C-alpha cells in the first residue's frame, strides 16, 4: 500500500472514531469500555503501524502538495474532527495547522530525528 497523508489521516481518524464510539453513552457499555470495544480498538490501532513506518514518505507526500491542496486537506480535517468541547477542538485544529504549515522547519527537524 502506498502510504499517503490521506491514508495516514484516515487511519488516525479510524482510531479516533473507535475511541469516541467506545466512550459514548450510546456504546454497548455506556461510558464504560467493554472487552469487545477494547479488542476493536486494538485491531484498528494496528492500522497505524504502516503510517508510523512510512513517516518519511508522508513528509514527502505533504511537501509535494501545492498550497491549494494543503488548504483543502486542512479544511477537510477541520470538518471531520469534532470534539464536545468546541474551545479544545479549535485549539487542536490550530495546532495541527501550525505544525503542518511549518513543514520546512518542524517536519524537517522531525524527519532528521526520525532518520
């Protein structure tokens, strides 16, 4: 599988959605996480391994995007990412945007540390 930023983010959101569902009052155990939900989290969490292993490819994929594609991805991320606490949600979205938009410095340093 060719790991792209979209693939990695979808995998992260799969885990995020699974955790959100497990902690929801509407879940099988209410706010208490059941064994079945834990197993589901582990299974979906394994999907993050390729994303972590492909960090260098993800950096290159992000850098290869033009500004319009980067802006579209950030907008899509903001629409999908939803927390009950709107202020915390805005802070996290701002942090993600800042990290990704500082790619020349932050991502470059992260890549150097990773290698």
